[in-house]
C-alpha cells in the first residue's frame, strides 16, 4: 500500500501537470478502475476457489513485474505506457483485495467481535502508515526522478509484501465440500459454472439486510470518491497553487488522523457497536470533507488543507473498522470472497461514474463545487446507516413486556 500511494501521487500529478485538463486526469483514474468493474464479476468466485494466501502471494509478485514498463516513461511522448500498466495492476488487485479480506478473519477468532474489530483497526493502521509514508515520498520521488523512480520504489514494496505474506502459516485453502463440481456442471462448461456461483453468491450476499445497507453505503460514497480521486491533484495544483511535494504531504498526512483513529478503535472499540462506528464516523468524515473542499473560496493556503486532512483521518479510521467488521460478521467464510467481490463491483462502478462526472464537470463548473459532493455523500450515507442499522437494531431488539416482567 505504501507503493500504491507512491505511484498514485506520482502519476496523478504528472498527468495533470502535462495536460492541465481534469478530463485527462479522469482518464488516468478511470484506466485503473474500469478493469475492476469487468473482472470483479469473476474475481470473487475464483478467490473462493483458490488458496487465499497463495493468491495474495502471486498477486504481489505479478504487480511487481507489471510495473517495469514504467521505466521507459521519460516525457509526454511516452506517457501512453502508463495506461496499460494501470490496467494490468487493476486487474491483479481485483483478485488480491477479496483474498485479503477473506483471509483476515482466519488469523483471529472471528466469533469474537472485539478481536475482529481490533484486527480490522490494526489493518487500518497499516493502511494509514502506508498513506503517510507513501504519500509524502511519492511527491518527493516524482520531483526527483519522475515516474521511473516512483515505479522502482513501488516494485520494491510489492517484493517485500510477497515475502511477508509467504511467512503466514494460517492455511488459506477454502473448504470445497460445498463447491464440488457435479457432472451436470461439467457438461454446462466452466464459464457457466462460474456465472452460477457468482449469482448464488450475490443472492446470499444481498439476502442479508446489513450487507444491503453496506452496498448502499458504498454506492453513495464511492461516487464521491471517484470525484475526489480525479480532482484532488487539480485542486492542489490549480486551487491551492501547490506542487507535487504539497500534493504528497496533503494526501499522506491524513494517515496521522487515521493512526489516532485506529488507536481509538483498538482502545475503546469493544465498547462501541460497529454499526455506530460506521454511521457516526461517516457523518463526521463528510462534514470535514466539506470544509476541505470549500474553505479555499474564502482563503487560499495549503496548510489548512493539511491540518483538516489530519482531522478527517480520525473518523475515517473509525468508519472503516466498523464497515469491515460488519461485513465479516454477516458473511460466511466460503462465500466471503464473492461477497466482497460484489461490494468491490459496486464500489468500482460508482467510482467510475464519479470520475466521469468530475472529468466532465470539473472544467465546466469549477473544481471546488464539484468536489463538495463527496462530503455531502458521506453525510447522507452515514445518516442511512444510523437510521437503518443503529436505530433499526434498537427497535427490533427492544425487550418484550413479558421479558421485562421476568427481569
């Protein structure tokens, strides 16, 4: 993830700096998202068939090798190399992420809500530290050595990650007793079998009211994430008048708040319902995002953005831990890869739509008003969680008069 941030900062700034167009920035962003929409249909099914640990190991090695063509990028004339590399990385990552999320409950006592919340919070800490290190270094490396230096650093992180994954001793193989292939399925063909398994996984996944709410949450917030991801480099470059180093610092420093949020979850997370963590965290995240997007209308300075990014990291970490804990608690191990693949499909599709919207409207309406959507989306999505999952759970779990009499 440190390498992902290195690459993201270097590429997004380079593309906008060379073109000056928000539509071109959207093109680079979409290149890494559209393959996830397409491969997400089958990635989750295959992850549920494969050994999760081996899948993670192979994905890291493939992504390290896939970055090598970026060493050929020397200027605007060779910028086209970036796009096939992003497509390859996105396809491989579509297999890695569901495998990781399906593997995590295996290394803890997933029946213990406290332990699972803590594990997800620690996983979030790793992401925040990666953002802090990768975001800052990405801007520096892009300024010093351009895209080739960023690519070398990113490839190195994948090799280290592969080594660490190889040290995991928890088995990653899935219990295949319920996935046995019948003679009829063989006759129908492998592709149709994969389709049937995906449809079954979608049916089971969306049969859970909690997972339906999570899918709705990602549907709303991912549209805003697509806008934010597309316009943030133009926001720093054209609204705040900062360089690549400023982009790296502002993007990465959110991790400071994320680390504090992770410590909060690890310390007192057992006292909070994951539903409440997700709802309140999302609303607070959205409010701070609105301030980040709108304050340059009155005051153009880069340091307030950095300070606010630290603040927004705190509710972001809380909401993320609540989200993943709820998902893992309401899915079965043998279907978790497909279930997460389905949520990734929702997220990727809506992020693509958000990025397209940002690319088309960023030049026409201005960067600041379009970016404000993300904050509004998080406030809306968090309110839905509070209404349907928090308030709804209280309504359905209130004790009956008979139970009150016995007590």
